[in-house]
């Protein structure tokens, strides 16, 4: 922890005066962490989750090493088309999480606020923008984003396109989940194909895209099957693995690596012990940096996180033979799209699937969708016999942590479940 804190302090100091050196330090530090994941993995985790840490670290390092072969994307952008033209996903939420894990987020957030961004803007977006403003993050080839779920997207990606002076493509996803809107979004994705082909100078092979979509469906089917099996098993869990799964099921969906991970999960879960301790289903992002949450839920047999909403937002109910409609369906029928009641009902189904004893609805600072639905979620979950704790905090900004309150409320909630 002391090494990470020193690294973060030095990175913040360099970022203010020597952005080029700060970028080199960030890349070198993450490459060193990548080596550590390979040479000294956390043996308390499943081999599959050790592998997941490596492929996510690789995904973070690639845009720093080859930004000209990378595209900045929002978290729910379908990345199969990018993969087909050889572009790496340069994801805002994931990068900000890793900057936070490097303990360098506060300087980036302050940079963004000093340049006029509101304190109430999502800290994931604010961290990325501040790092870009400082020159720590490199210029991408292009930007692809969607308005799905997060209203910060409408500000962040337009701003980044102007800042980096690169072309961008926006995917408009209507709130109503119906087949007419699937067709509407599919049309935009066909336009995205043309946009990417022009940017890279490479024609996308439709037959290869179909095979990639078949891989995406198998991957999601594997993950949902794993969640069913783990309901009777004890799977050791830290606080970052559920987030890794959430991000990988979005930005790495369609890759061989992500399918390999889910195949490994299905193998590893067969050799785990019977379920033990209290089981918590987590709604929204996780404050992985919080000592209070670590104490109660990080690799504990008495209580553990058995599922994270963001990793289960898309069902494998699409036809790979129609790749554009398949990607559009994932977006239009995403459980975060539309009424918050859809999200709540889906969360209840997933919590029951995991045989959760309770759930946490995490009100991440700046996320209006989550904050606005908190009381309705508590009512609906508890009507279904699932106690729910509303926990306030920030997934990417330690200054909004409220550690004392988190420790008291989470500790009391778990004690109540016992």
C-alpha cells in the first residue's frame, strides 16, 4: 500500500509539470503490475480470476503503448466491431478505476474541476477528463460512445473529441425496449462499421463478425451458467474481481480471452467448497479502495459478494447470424436502459439466482439514475424477502468516501443478517 501511495503521489506531481514523464511512469507502473499478476498472482482467488486480472491489465496497458490503434469508448459500447478492425478499447470507466487504484485520481479530478467541470459530475468521467487535460493520457485514433444509461456520456465524449481533435461516433439508444428501436440502433451500427472502416482502412468481413458474435453469446451463456452454479458454492472474492468481470463482459466481450475466462470459471467452480457465510449481491459499482468494505467483504468466509449487477446486464438471447441486430438488442434491452423498475426487478432476479442473503444498493456520487431509484429499490427488494442496504459513497474518489459511516452501516447490516 505504501508503494502504491508513493507511486500515486509522484504521478500526480509529474502530471502537473511533465505530462510526458507522467505518462511513461503510468505505463511502466501498470506494466510492472502486469508482471506481478503473472509471476505472483493472488492464490486465494480462483485460477480463472487470476487470469482475469491479467487480461484486464493487458487491456489497460495496450492503449498506453499503442494509442494510435485504440478508440476511446463508453462502457456499454459494443466492441466487436472495434475488434474486427484491430482497435483496442480505451475505456473511460476502466481507466479511471485503474488511476484510482494507483492513488492518483484526486489530482486529475481537481484538474477537471479547475477547468470548469462540476463537482457533481461522475468521478469516473472527471478523472479521465482531468488526466487527458494534463496530457497524461495519449491521443486515440477515434472515439465511439453511446448515450445509454449515463447522462455524463453526453458531456464527456464530445469534450474529449474536441480536446484530442479526433473523429467521434455517437450511438443513440432510445429508452423504450422494443423491436423498432432494435432496428433503429442496428442501422446506426451499420453506419459505425463504415466509420471504422474509413478510420482504419480495413474492410470488416461479415462472416468473421458473425463468428465473433457467436463467441460473445457463448461467453455470456458461460457467465450466466457460472452464476447459477456458484449459488451453492463458496467462491473466494475480493472487491476488484466483480468489477473486472463487469468491465470484461462489456469491453472484452467477443475476444478469445474473455471466452477462455468464462470457460475457466465453469471448470474452477466445480472444485470449490459448499457455500458458507452470508451472501451479498451488489448493485452498481464497488468502492474497491474502501478499507471499511474490505474489512467486511474482501476474501472473507463470513460474508462475500456473490454477484455484481453490472456483469449481468445483457442476456445471451440474440442471434449471432444477425450481428448488428444482436449488438443493438444488447443495448436496447440492457437492464439499465429505461425505467429504474426494470433495473430493480432484474437485480432481484439475479440476487435470487445467487441465493443472496442480502443486497447492497451503492449510491455512487454523481449517478442520478442510482440515487433516484434507491428508496424504490429498498421497498421492492424487501418485498421479495431480500434485505437491502442503501450505501452512499464514491467508486472512484476517496475524498467522498465517508469511511466511518460505511463501516458502521455495513457492519450493522451484516450483523443483522447473521
